């Protein structure tokens, strides 16, 4: 009986302590921090800011008031459904000046090169940036995996492609020579391949 009473008193004391911390802590947080909109993953120019839950492309984050840049938005409504005009790394603040109502003009491949689309996981896409050189691993179901170590450059990351999204993927476009593209297209067309991409230093 005595032990049960002591346990009950302990629980009450913990609850009182938590309540005190909340009462004191909230005003202190409000005095020094504010909510700002940030990118949930790496986002490239032309990406439409949308998504829900873990797939949301932007979220609100507490940020020290003293370091919030001018023009930052404290809600998502000013950027939601609009198109990014600049690159944003994961955790970067997104301001209304970084978005537009019209999609920016897409990038054009260099002479002798083309863009080839690959479907990758949300997590993989979030760790890539435009301009990265990547190793590409094709995972076959009936034969050994193949890792392609070419100087292929990430040209575009498209979270909106409905075909990729229907299978839980993000479309990542790599810029490569047309010879490489013509060699890969028959393979990618024949198989549904889970693809991994890992960033590396060019030429290594």
C-alpha cells in the first residue's frame, strides 16, 4: 500500500514538473524562436512545392529569430503549389522570393548529350543535388546487380512525375552521352529496375 502511494505521488510530481516546464518554456521559445518554411529534401529549380506527410517537400521549422533572413515566410501558404526558381538543400529556408507561379524554363542538355530518366527512392533523391556525378547501380531480379561508374551528371530531380510517383519513386534525370543513352534505354525498357545512385568525385 505504502509503495503504491509513493508511486502515485512520484507520478503527480513528474506531471507537475512537466507542466511547469511547458508553462515557462513556451514563452521563452516564443521570445527567441519563430517558425519558418524550409525544404524537406533537396529541391531543384522547377519543382512544384507539394506533398503530404513524410512526402511533403516543405515544412515549418523553429528557427532562431536573430538569424532569420529578411523575406522568410512563417507559413507554408505563400509557397505551397508554386515552383522553385533556385536550388534548395534540405533544411534551407524557402521565401516567397524563391518561388514563382509559372514553372521556370527547363535546362537543355549539352551538345552530344541527352537526359535519361531513372526512378529512385524518395530518400535517394533527397540526398542528391543538381550537378552531382553519381554511380548508378541497376538491381536485376534474375541476375547479378550492375554498377555503372560513368561521369553522369544529375540534371533534374522531378518529384511530380505521376508515373514515378505511382510506383513510389522520384524521377531523377542524368545527363549522359547519347551513346550511353542508346545503350541503356533497351535495358531500362525491358526491366522494372530498382535503381540506386551514390554521389562521387568526378573521374575517381
